[in-house]
C-alpha cells in the first residue's frame, strides 16, 4: 500500500520551492534539505520529500508538488527506492515522472534554499502570516 499520495495539482501556497512564497516561512534546516536533492542520484537522500501542509504521520500525506516540479523525477534516488520498496504505487510513480508545476518554481533546491534561508532570522509580515496559518493546521509542529 502506498504511504504517500501523488503530488497535488499545484504546489501549496507555502511551498519551499515556490518563487512567490516569502523567505523565512520554514526553519533553516528545512530549507537545507532541499540542497541534497540537487546532488548526483547516488548522493541524494533516500526518502521522499513530503508536503509540509500535513502532519508527518498523516494518512492524507502526499509527495511535495514543488519537489516534484523542481527536480527531475527520473533522477531522484528516493523515487526509485520508493517504487522498488512498494511505498508508492505505480500511479504515484507515473504522476511524479509526468509532473509539471502550474506555478513558477525555483530552478533548483539550492536556489530555493538560498531564498528561503535569507530571512529565517527576521521574517517579514507575510511570512509570519503563513507560519501562523500552518501552525493552526499542523499538530506536530513546534514554534
């Protein structure tokens, strides 16, 4: 049985990969994770990147649409492992391979991380509003 559902049709309004999301919404270390998926396949993390809109153990968790749209899914180690282990089904795997974002995304995990980390110590008001919205939705976060 699949543990993560296919990516949403468009990255969520607080997605780390979206160009229009303010800097500083997520913790520095969350942005740092994005860089590792730019590495050669063999050096990438072996785990799928989950959408930040749901709790880590949620039954409605899905693969991050921004991650799917930014990175070349054919070269994602985590995706290869997930299909081999059966933690995603063939439909989810195909959806990842064919995914195209309907909103502008950063060209790489490094670009997204650089943008996101720029204001982590002093987020703007729009970032603070997004943080408040997310913490109302997620039970597993601490601020």
